[in-house]
């Protein structure tokens, strides 16, 4: 009797046990689904430099993304194969090792940042950007290049417009002389 009571008591306490050293954010998914989701999110982050997702997913993706950058910084064949085993996309692994890892060579961790955006309108889920810390520099360069390209295009269009104006003036002058 006493033994059964203690087992029941032990089981009741087990239900309220603390979750020490259980870091996995489960996201309400099975292990396979969660692995695939996180791998796809990291691949999207590598491809687009910034992703918009829920705060919980961003917090779950961040450690995996940082581990992939660490593998990229090692640069060995073994590291490349390990990254491919996790991400399962050749293009993402190639970009990770060729572009992202060299950019972060002088940094010791902290490769990503989470920027909170507030709540999503439909379900009030907290939304955030997950981006590379050094991506802001790249985005600024891309904006500058786009502005420069636009300026060149508008200058070219301005030259074409002025040439067209000259042409119309010449034709108008020719028409007036032809009428006289």
C-alpha cells in the first residue's frame, strides 16, 4: 500500500518536473516536420538575406543559422557535407560557403539579428525579421547601385528627350520654311 502510494506520488511529481536542458523549441510540429521547416527557413535566409516570420520561428531558426555560418567559416569538405546534410539544398550551401561565411570571418558569433515588427493582423501572432547582421551594409550598397543605375537611366532618357526636342524644332523650322 505504501509502495503504491509513493509511485503515484512520484508520477504526479513527474508531470510537474522542470524542463532543465531541454532547449528544443517544438513549434507544435513533429521532429521531421520541424527539421524540414528550420532547414527551409535557413535556406531562405541565405538566399534572401532577410526573412519575415513569426517570432517563435525566428528564435528557433537563429541557432541553426549560426551553426551553419560556423561550418561555412571552417570551409572544409566535411563541414560542407555536414551543412548539406542539414540544409539539403546545394545552391544554399554554395552561397553560404562562398559569400556569407567570408563576410563574417572577423566575427565570433552573433551573425543574425531579430527585429520585432509587432503583431500580424490576421491572428495577432508576433512577427519579426530574421536577418544577417552585416546584411544592412549589403542592402545599402544595393540601394546605392540601384539609385546610380536609375540616375544613369534618367540621364540617358534626358539626353534622348533633348535630342527629340531638337529634332522636333528642326522639323518645325523646316515646315515653316517650306510653307513660306
